């Protein structure tokens, strides 16, 4: 059951219950207690006997007639002192008793009435009360009828509310599904609602907003792509010109300067290459996946690393099997993690992998400085670097982790960082493994 309907349901039930009590107390106050009325009708025979037979007795014969009634009746008739009867009744009904009225007590199926007001029936009769008990009073039936009325009114209200909230609910479900998919990066998704849906205007606005966001993201991607692309031509021309200059240079100092400029240019070239890669990943909607052997792929990642004194130990669990993935992209992600480890480790790097029934976990551990806990979310942002002076020496742009994360996300996986048992950073790629281990 949806939440809107449930809340409405509770609210309606509470208000019907409150209305029932208000009606009861208002009626009781204005027209007398309805239950009292029912009980009075049920005890009508006993009241009739008292008023039309016992009370009609000549002077001093009142008690005799009462005894006659006692003999033939199922009800019990007791005489009690007025003070005791007053104590048995609530304040509101004491006044009725005082003025000689019949006071019904529904709960104990009895009534009280003063014998008389001026002591003419026997000596001291004005201070006595007749208490009739075991009367044929049964308000159960009346309460059942009230309950039935309550249930019918509740159903009559709840059915239209259920239908009404169902129409809201379906529309809202569709909007929430769309928001989930949009949040997961599928920017082309839109809500499809019928014009008759109650939330149709809201859906239209959300669709309009989604359209604007998609267009903005697209234009931002295009801009990044075009700028990076346009930079390639002048960089290539500069590289060519520097090579020509270097070939003609006679002066050693000039050669050194040219070499430095070539170094800067190659850095610029790498930056453009990484930016282009990132924009390609951003605009990729789906993967060109193929079945790939994980063991071979990961060993290949280690083998193709640039030469470094920091050796990588490959500790792959047996039976990694195959997985449907874009091998080039995953190798790029793992390669980025390994190259980072090579930059920051103190001599020990381990690439490990294991397969569980529904996932594959690939981890890169090192014994370098690690990543402080408060920086762990931000290091995946493009151009974010931890310690800039340290990184200038290591020469990164702060794009490697962002590219790795995008590549893993495209596979439906996650990339996280934690503290390694080796003391440094531990980057863990988790990939869903829905296909059976082959
Ligand atoms: P870069 O190209 O600068 O290495 P990355 O996006 O790959 O950019 O990494 C972002 C930052 O995260 C790096 O500048 C570095 O400070 C930190 N970092 C990445 N990997 C490691 C690691 N294995 N150990 C310590 N710090 C790391």
C-alpha cells in the first residue's frame, strides 16, 4: 500500500472516530443520552408496573403492592437510604433523583427512584429510594448497530479515497522511477504521464527541467571535447617546430631550453589526451562489452606498466573466470590505479583479485602515504590533487582517478578507497558478475 493512501487512511479513520464521539456527546447534551433512552424503553414494563400499579396504591398500601410485584417479577426491588443512592450516582444525575425522576444506570441494568418526596407512603418514605435491579436492559445490540454504521461510513469514504490516491500514486511512482534513472546518469529519460493524470503538470515541469539539464551537460561535454580537440593541432605544430629548431641548434644552452619546452609540450599533450578520454567516457551511454578473461587482462595490466623500481606483485585468486566487459576501458582503470601506486608507494605494490558468487573484486594495495579519510570522496573529482607540491614532482593532472571511476561506473561497478593493511592506500574496484563463472 502506498504511503499517501496509508496516511490518508489513518487520518480518515481518526476523524471518523472523533466525529462519532462528538456526535454522541452533542446528542446526549442536547436531547438526552441515546443509550439511556434505549434502556428506558427496554425497562418500560417494570417502569409501567411501578408508576401505574405500585404508585397508584392507596395511602399505606404502597409497600404491600411493591411486595406483590416482587413476587411475580424477575427483577429485584430493594429499598435503600437516599444518601446511599446519591453516592451511587454521578453528580449530574443526583439532581434528577432528588426531584423524584427515574434514574437509569445502564451499566448495572438498574434504576433508582425515590419512594416519594413528602413521606406520605410510610413513615420516613421521603428518605428512601427504590432500587430496581436485573432489569431486561441490553444495549449490546444498539452498540453493534452503531459499529456497523461506523464501518459502512468508513468504507464509503475509504473506497473513493483509495481510487483517488491510486491515480496520484501511479503518477508519482512513474516520476520517482524517472528521477532514479536520471540520477543514475541516464539523462535522456523522461516521465510519461497521461494528460488526465493528476500529477501531469508536475511531470511536465520535471521533464522540462530534465531536458534543460541534459542540454547543458551535452553542451558542456561538447565544449570540453572541442577545446581539447582544437588544442591538438597547435600542439602538434609546436612539437614539429621545436624538433626542427633542435636539429639546427648549435648552442648547448639552447638545446637544453628546447628540451624543456618539449617536456612542457608533451605534458600539455598528455593533458589534452586525458581530457579527450574523459569527455569520451562522459558521453558514452553504454559499453561495447565482450567476454574477457580476467586473469589474462590483469596480468597484462602489470606487464604493460612503464618501467619503475616499484615492482607490482600480482596475487590473483584462482578461478577468476571471464566477465563481459570493455577490456580496454577496464585495463585503463586498473592501469591508472597501478601507475598511481607506483608514484606513491615505498617499494611494495600488490594487485589482487577474487571472485564471489555475484561480484568480482579487484584491489590495488600499496605501502605509500595513503589517502586521509576526509579526502576519500574528493580525490575522484577531476583535477583534485591531495598535496599539490608532492604531485608537481610526480607530474599528475588529477584526472587519473576520475577517469578510472567513470570507466568502472560504466561497467555498473564501484571504485572506493580505504586504508591498506600494508599501511598505504587500497583502491577497490567492485564489478557485478551476473554471468556464471565460465
Ligand atoms: P594524478 O594524475 O595527479 O595522480 P589522480 O586522479 O590519479 O591524479 O589522483 C588524485 C590524487 O590522489 C593524486 O594527486 C594523489 O594526491 C592522490 N593519490 C592517488 N593515488 C594515490 C596513492 N596510491 N597513494 C597516495 N595518494 C594517491
